[in-house]
C-alpha cells in the first residue's frame, strides 16, 4: 500500500506533524510551497490570512510532480487559517484530480477547526474523505495527546 503525506506549513507545526506521520507510515512526503513568502510577524500573518481566506485568494505554488492515482492513500495536512484550510492548500486541491482518492486530512490549529471539515470535503469532490483529525497547538507545543495522534495514524490504510 503506497501512501503520500502532502502538507502546507507556514509556522512549522503542520510540517512537524507531517514528518512524523510520513515516518510512521513509511510514506512519501511532499510539501506545498508558495512562491510568495509570508511574513514572520504572527499578527501581520493573521491579518493577511483573514484577507486571503475571505477573498478566495489562491497563491501561486512551486510546481509539484505528483500523480495521486499512484497512491492508495493521501494524508493531507493544513493549518487552520481564519476558520478554514490555508489558501495554499486550496490552490493545491484545485490543481489535482481527486476522483476515487482516499484522503485522510489533518488540521493543526489553536483550538478550533471552524469550517475546515465541511469545506475540505466540498473541495475534495469525488474523493473518499475521512474525518478531519484536529491537532491542537499552543504556540509550537502540541496539546493533542501523543496517544491520539498514534491512534489516528494506525487507522490510515
């Protein structure tokens, strides 16, 4: 069973989880990278993220040579930006064919997924989308118990 972990990370939390998941599954790993760099200042980033989400902005990405049909399962990781998935993930999802793909999404967040589950399911039309796994952080400290992360990983087929 071939698996892929594909993710977008701005501050590093989603990247850290994606790396752990890929290692545990023996999966391929691919990072969604924006051409435009985002500010390091958290408050500025939050304001920009709100503006991008509300306007439907889709940032340009560096090219990725992925054939999702080559994988039995895709783990898709995103941070929550203004109550939904990050705009970079929106661009990535729009560039792929999801019909028949089995997707296991996870979302890193400060305490609430917002509309992320319903909007991911809508954007991944044609895919079999499992329930979004919420991974809570306080700054860079993961608050979701390690046992819950391991349990979720063990259910990825």
